[in-house]
C-alpha cells in the first residue's frame, strides 16, 4: 500500500504544476523521474541528461499512485518546480534523512547525493528508511535552479 495517494503535494496556494503528456516508452510508475527520449517518456537513470519530469498518477483513468502506465499509454509528466512539493520514488534499502540532497538514481528513483555532486535535483522534506522491499514515495522539494549535466 502506498504511503501517499497523490504525487503532486502542493502547496494548494499554487496553481497546479506545468505538465507535458507523451506516450510511455516503458512501463512507468507514478512518482518516477522521467525524461523525454525519441518523443516518448522513459524512466530517468543515474546518468540522465536533460530536463526531468515526475510521472503523475493517472487521475484521468481514476488510477492510484501504485498503478503503472503501460507502454504507449499517455503519461502525465509534471515539471519539477522549486516552489512545489512532489512525492517521488526511492529505491528499497535507501535511508533518506530530512533535508538530504537527492540526485537521479536507477530506474526513475532518487538516490542520495555524493559529496560535491553538481546534479542535486531535490531535497527531502521528510525522513524515510525504505525497508519495504519495494520503491516507496518520499516527499521532496525541487532544488532551486537544478541543472542536470549537459554531457
């Protein structure tokens, strides 16, 4: 069972996030970091280059945060904006501390940043020790002016 029931976490005083809709190149679970590749969304990886999005739950089909988009389904990708909060996927076995710096990890998850990393995309808004055996959602706020390396 999911820890949260929504991926976009606010604030409610902001307008809803900016989104892009594209077909899925692979199965995509809401909360995964995704990128555009060949006109489709694909899960981001640890060496991701370019603009990142967060896959939103498929509210148009009344699906929850644990129901993955199938290949070629239209995915709703939300832009990471620093004024807003998102619930993103963290891999099992990862211990996230409050305010931890996060970078893209494997298969669309976030990972802990190495010291001196210039690829920090978000900061944790809560602590979570994921020992569940599956990816879990952790609340984050995008790093102000995040930038993934150009190459």
